[in-house]
C-alpha cells in the first residue's frame, strides 16, 4: 500500500507466530529494505514501512524465502484470520485455522471485502471480543460456537464442522447484500438483515471480565511472557534480539508473547509492567507518515499517557478512520483546526469538543479528575 513515507508491506504469519529463523530474517529485511522499525497491528499482523519501489521486489523475495508469503496475493488478502495468542498445540486452534486457510484459498472461495475477518478464539475463555472481526469462533463446551459479530446467537457445531460453518456464514453475508462498493462489515449488515435459522440456535455467552483483564495486560501467560511495545513499534534490532530467545506470537494488543519464557528480557523498548502509562494510549502513524492524517498523533499520545488515571485509556487518531483502535474510549481526532475530543466513543463519533490543543486536553482531563466521585 502506498503511504506518505513509501510503501507499506503487511506480513501475515501463519498462526500469528514467527519462528526464531523467521524473526531474525524479518529483522534483516527491515534493516535492508524498509524502515528499521516494524509495526504490530490490531489484527496481529506486522507491517514494514518506508519501502521504495526499487527495493520492493527484493523484499518480497526475502519474505517468500522465509515462508511468510502466500502463493497468490488474492489468497493472502482473504486469509484474514485473527488467533488468540494463547492457543496451545492441544486445543483446536491449529486445526481450525488450517481448515479455514484451505477453504479461503479454494477456487470457489467467497470474494469477501478486504477488512472482513475471522476471530479464532478457542481458549477456555474468549479474549478477542474487543478485537475487530466479522465471524467469531469460540469454545462452547466440547464444541465450537460460530457466530456473526454483533449477534447474540450462533451455531454450535463439532470442531471438524467449525470451518465449513464459518464459510457458510461468510457466503450468507455476501448473498444478503453485505458488500457495497467493495466494502462491508458483518455488524453493519445485521442492522437490516436476519440471520439464517441455523445461527439462531445457541446463545453467545457473556464474556468473563477476567478474560479481558488477562488479554490486555503484560506479564506471564499460559504460553509465555507477554510484552508490550509503545504504539506497537518494534525496532528491528529488538526483534533480532528476541529471536535469539524464543519463538514469537503477535498479539492484537500490539505486543508479543515470548513462547516458553516466564520473565521478560531487560530491553528498554519492551513494556513489561502493568502500570506503565504507555499501555494507556493508542495512536496511528499520523502525519506526515500517513497521507490521510490531518495532524500528528504519537507526540500527543505520549504527552497524555501520564495524565490518564489508572484504568483510563486514550486513542489519538490522525483522521476519522480510527485505524489504531475501534472501540469506544477517550478519543482525539486530528482536524484542520486542532483536535476533536470524544469523551467516550470512536473516531467516527460526534465530538464533545473541537479545536483543542494539548494544553486544552490536559485541562479537560484535570477537570474530569477533580469532579470525579470519590469512593
């Protein structure tokens, strides 16, 4: 994809995992052909930025040699799977993921929109409810619950039927008119369409609050220690060092799971403490790196991080697309005349205040703190 700082090349590792060899190779490719800072995305992918047209073919060949490239671009575009980073070899995640990959690569695979995705969340508790996806697969006893994003019911099927059932739901999405001008999301379609009867048989359980707390934090996990990175920015040197320690899993919270490790390495770029203010802010590339951004983002996010009380988060977006975060939170959106402030909403929400600068936003937060109820 072209951007303000050159081409952006997205990498979608199988099972959301990089072997040490792949991680070292990817670090070397970034240093040779792109910006030496990679990006982790909210879909658990990696991005290389600053790639020029002349070096693009060599980069693609390098990714192919590492097993990080699909045979065809159209197959890779459809292979939009988001996996819980806490999957194990003993749950159904690898098998369901492989089956879905195979179905999406078939010649008769549905022509889904580019952002249409599947969340494979087959742990004891779902951890991807806040992540962007259109079809969700979760454990339901010893079976798999397949349901549409935004629905309160789904279909409960044996594990071997999970991928075919998800594809059935994807085909219904197309047949029901879910795509308009090449775009479309499942939750939007459900505002005007009724799901097939097969997907109205099993209720979607309420999520466990503990699952959300566990998923978004840093520290030990069942599959390894979880570390964060400011805005998901991963220096190639750091990636190379981590590759010498463990295989890596990419999280949708712009962090990494270091497989099998119980403590995080002492590297300054890593966020390892749950009270680190950098975990409270999210920001896209912003201007000038993104041509659609109307202002800078990360400098403001760094300024705001220590001003936010524990438990509060903020999202700074360069435009109303809100690429860095899709959920409702304190949101600042760049405009031609300062920042719009949405106290609790997304980048598309109506602003509560406009034309603000950093000092205005700091004053707003201080007033909110002073008027907050004391327990």
